[in-house]
């Protein structure tokens, strides 16, 4: 898939219109960060793109085909996701969870996974170095390990699009960097489309090719981190006075102590 296009997408919870008119084109090979204040509609937008919520109006095109024209099976072959509330309380070991990534591809329901499926599972286990985790119960994993396994499952699914809702919010800096580095490398190498909701502006600046800021139900600002991580934009989006540091390693937002 080369492109996802959102056209005039709208969504309301009851009378409360959260998304007023969302327009954007996502291209393969890019990791796009969706940012904005709490409650601005980031997760809602992701849920619509993942097919969990039905938009009130508008269109989503995956290349030239409308999202609604995909069968559930075809859609689940194309799209994988790591959601905010992915449930770790499951009675599976890691290998079993990883194998679930192949479910949309099963050719013979009686036989289950075939040789080509196992080949994909093995490749990803090697790629992410998950060998030592395979027998572990999923409930016994740390938050960082669990997120990495979920990323592995998404890779095993071989979707062309990966959606992630705050995958790093419970991770320490080192685990966040590891997860985002693996993700962004994969997106570049396999020419996937990556869409990530992420709160940390500095991590977004380091790893995202483009950043979208949602405010008042629209994508109010979008562009490369250099273009949109600006004092006036952040002040408008979040309502605080940021201090911005531009370095050769990226653009960073510093907290100002006088706010405390
Ligand atoms: N099921 C729901 N029913 C009613 N309101 C909802 C529901 N889910 C989310 N909302 C509201 O919609 C707004 C956007 O939610 P969400 O997309 O989760 O925001 P974000 O992910 O940007 O923090 C919030 O004000 C939230 O309270
Ligand atoms: Mg959210």
C-alpha cells in the first residue's frame, strides 16, 4: 500500500463532535505521529482508521479503495495495531501470542499455521531477538517486554499499515527508544505506513517523519518536526509556554521551571 487518504472525516459521541473535518494523506515509508492535548480525539481517529469505530461522515481510502469496501479478513491482512489497552491478562505464552499474528493468513482452518507461516514467525523472533521469551507466560512480562512482543506480533502479521496508540507511555526512556528505533527501521525497510499516537514531543521529534497536531477537531498543524515543533504552535495546542532547543540531534522541548 502506498497511501492512506482521509477526506473530511467526522466523528461525534452523541452530540459532542470530536472530529470536525480531518483531512490527510499518509505515505508508505513514513512514521506519522499524532499529537495533541488529552481528549482532543487522537484515539478516536485511530479507532476509525483501524475500523473499530464507524465515521459519521467522510472517506478513508487505502490506495484507491475505500475502507468500507474491504472484507474484514482482507482488512486484517493489511492492518495491524497495538492499542492503548492491549490486554496483558491472557493465558498464553509468548510464542502462542506471536503465532496469533498469522491468523488472518491461515489458508486451511483445520490445519492451522503452515510452513510458510512458521517461517515468518521465526524470522521475526530472530529479528527482534525474542528467543529467550518464547516460553514465558504473557502475564509475567514487564510492560516493556510486553510492548516488544506486541510489536513482534504486528510484524508477524505482515500488515502494510501499523497503528500504535501510546505504546511507550508506560515505558522508561531506554525501552521507549528501543521500541521506536525498531519500529521506525521496519517502516523504512519494508515501506510500511506507521501511525502512532504519542505524547512525548521529544520522542516524536526524534522518530516521526511528520507530526500532526489535532486541535478543535481538525489537524491544525502538520509537517516535519522542524516545521511544527515551534513555540507558538505548542502554546496554541497545549496552552503552555515552551522553551525549545534546536540541536544537531533534533528539536527538544524543555519544561520551564517557573510553571511549577
Ligand atoms: N465512548 C465514548 N463516549 C463518549 N465520549 C467519549 C467516548 N470515548 C471518548 N470520548 C470523549 O471523546 C473525546 C476524545 O477522546 P479520545 O479520542 O480518547 O482522546 P485522546 O486520545 O486524544 O486523549 C474525549 O473528550 C473523551 O472523553
Ligand atoms: Mg487516547
